[in-house]
């Protein structure tokens, strides 16, 4: 028995010397159970750390429940988290982005799984990420049911990691949104974003830091916080607000992520319609103005890279305009016209 134990210890030390500390990983993950448990309801069976998460579905009140899933990451916004040594906000970003992606088809989130790939597992960083995941999951009403943490020396720069998340939700098929009811004469209502959300950071970093020579503590006119804090603003979760809208009111929803207004709205448009966006109908947040001017970026490209201050769009009948504005506190940013399934910008 002693020989076996000695061999086992040598194996572990050799693996740690190669860059993968199994004991550290186990110790860090063992501390997250109580934190993650706050996101669990009676539907979650088993415990964190099993080979698979167990979720006992209860679709009471649904005639034809349909599961809706999505997977995403947060892109190079992670570079800001590394530079600021703050990691809870990108954890929230990941969950909220995924929640919004299934909310646009009318789904409510059920459970979420995360993936963390790192050069080395740093306990303080890991705990901040889990704090962000659990905070956002609890606010969204979904369970953090499991995940995977991989230590991969040689795959990442020292101190860096990558994130991905998968969400599963449900919608009653009769209430699923796909944009097919959208028609000429409908109005487009925009809900404000909280900042860049999780898209366009490669261009933003290039302009702000490389071309303009700014740093994380720089203050820009009209931008409330130092640049580093501003760029780490958490991606807004729109699902709680959208879930309160009456059945039948909304004809289509578009989450304005990578591709901006130009590429995301067409995903819900019938091929016989266009979305006409009046870019003068809302005040462009100052940070986007600085990026456009500092990088001499074409303004049309700006609307294809960034959300430009609009994180979610809602298409409703013209007759439902005022009721929707009152319920959402949004603003009318455009209209639906006859066309070929594209977005046209008015400057």
C-alpha cells in the first residue's frame, strides 16, 4: 500500500511540474458548492462536481414546451479583466449575454453551465468568476448546474484564461417569437445598453489604447468613469423586463451583439421587409463617439461593430407603441418598411 501511495504522489508532483496542479484544482472547486447552491431550486438534483448536472424539468402550464439553448463567450473583453485584475464582471457578462440570446425567442432560462480554460488555475480569479456566475444566475432565475475548468499550460499566456457558457431555457411553442408577424408599419423600440456589453472590444482597445494612447485610468469627456471601469460595465440582462410584457404584444426581439444593429435585426425580419433605423432618435453615448472619432472609423461600420447604445430592440404594431414605451421605458428608434430583409440607417 505504501508503495502505491508513493507512486501516486510522484505522479501528481510530475503533473504539477508540467503545469497542471490537480490538488489545487480540487481544493479550489471544493469551496464553491455553497456559493453555487444559492442558484438551485428543487429542480436541481445531485451535486456540483458530478459527471453531469441533473435538472428535473417541470413545464406546468405549457401545452407544448420547447427547449431553447445557446452558447457564447465574452471575447477580448477578457483582456480588460486581466489588466484590471477584476473578474466578477465578465462572469456576469457571460451569463447575461446567454440569457438575452434565448430571451429573444421568448424563452425563460432554466440552467447554465460554464467553461473556464486557463494557463494555471488561480484561486482568487476562479472565485471571482464563480461569484459573477452565481450573481447573474440568481438574478436571472436560472441554476448554475455545472461546468468545466481546464488547466492547459502552453495554450494560454500566464495569468490569462478563456470563458464560454451554455444556457438552456424553455418556451411554450405557441408563444415562441420568430419575427414572422412583423410587417410594414410596425415600429422598432430600442432599450438602452449599459455600455459596449461584450462586443467590439478588439476595435475599442486598438483605438483607445494603441491609437489614442489612453490608459485604464484615463478620463474622457462625457464618460462617467475611468476608462478601465467604463469598459468593464456589466452586460445588461433584459429578460426580466421582457418577461413582464403581455402575451401577443411583441412581434420580434433582437439582441444587439456582434454585428450591431445592421446584422442582428435582419435575423428576425421577414424577407419582404426592411428595418429603417433613425440614428438621430437617441443620444449616442460619449464612449462610442470617442471611439469613432479617435479611430476615424466609418460611422456605418460603427453600427455593425458596436451596439451604439441600444442593447435590445422590440418590434410591435404601431397601435401598441405607447403601451410598450410605458412598460419598457424604451424609445422608438425606427420603423418597418417594405423591403428585402435588410437594415437601412438614417443619419
